[in-house]
């Protein structure tokens, strides 16, 4: 099991940790600030600072999988290619500093929070999502056309309004009583722990289960615009976001 420090504080840039395993999937730590790919959001990159100041570059972060290929509660930090000699010296029990690429993470946080604003502006179910440092997109289950300029203006208004973004939790029973809180058709919130993480934007902008990383206030998003709207199918409209 890896303690997921990023769940409660997306602004943590590094942490001290202990290596628990090293294998084909990557380096597993007892705790981490690295977000693993999931929910449409890309995994973090960065470095693991080893003894003597050596740095193992991490290209991606993913959920550790078991022998059957199912995700576990561990997180694998995937080394960048060409570091085999350094990786062979990383052993379980070794103390490291896990440090994310903050500039890249902050872009992911800004884009991910913007997708929540889009869910407010386009109150339709989502059937696809991708959040990268370069762009983000949401696919909405709908047939009506969307206006690029109108959505860009709507995002700008919500950003300027400086709505707080807060982390909370609900129980499985509360979610069962309010199934409309789940706005994704393809990704369901994890159950079984008795607590489901939520993200709330403002008093009435957006509220839904979400495990990703976000900024603390919409004003921190900055200038994000709708760069493209596509008709992906008869029942799908894709909205693509970019930094202005």
C-alpha cells in the first residue's frame, strides 16, 4: 500500500519516503506525492532523490497491478529510459525524496479544475475525458451544438469569480441516494472504503466525486480557452481546452 499524500494536498511538491519494492512496473514507495494516471488525468513525472543526491528521473506514475493485471493500492513510479545502472542500486528499505515536476503538475491542476467548470456550463453526462499538461478535453453525451466563444466567456467569468475549490467526502450510502452526483458515464468512483472523495467548486458551481488534483481557487486557473468543439458522433460533442 502507498499512502497517497496528494489526495488531501495537491500542493505538496515533495515528501520523504521509503522504497518498498522495485520491479518491472517501477519503484514502489510507502508514501508519495506523485499522482498515478487515472480518471482521465495524466500521471506525474519528476525525480526520486537517492542517497548522495543522485536523481532517478520518473517519466510516469501508475497504479501497481497484481499478477492478474488488476490495480492494487500500491503506486509504481516509472523510471525514464536509460537509467538502468542507477535503478539497479535502488533497494527496498532505502530512504528517498519523491519530488514532482511542479510546473507540469500545476498545469494539470489548472486544466482539471477547468473541466469541473465545463460540467457546470454544459450540464450533460460526460462519456470521455483526457487531461494532459498541453490540453484537456471532455466528451459530452449530447446532440445539441455548442458555442466555442460562449463557453470560453463562461469559463472566464467563473475563473474571475474566484470560487473556492474544496475537498470533501461522502459515504457510499450518500452517493446511492444521490446518483446524479456522478457525471461520468465511463468512470465510476471507487467504493468499499466507506468514504468517497469529492470536489466542490463554490457554493453551486460543481459538486461531484473526483480523485484528481485541483487548484484551491478558480482564479488560479488563469486564462484557459476553448480551442475546438468537435462532433465525435451523433450523440457526442467534444470540447477541447488550451491555455491562452
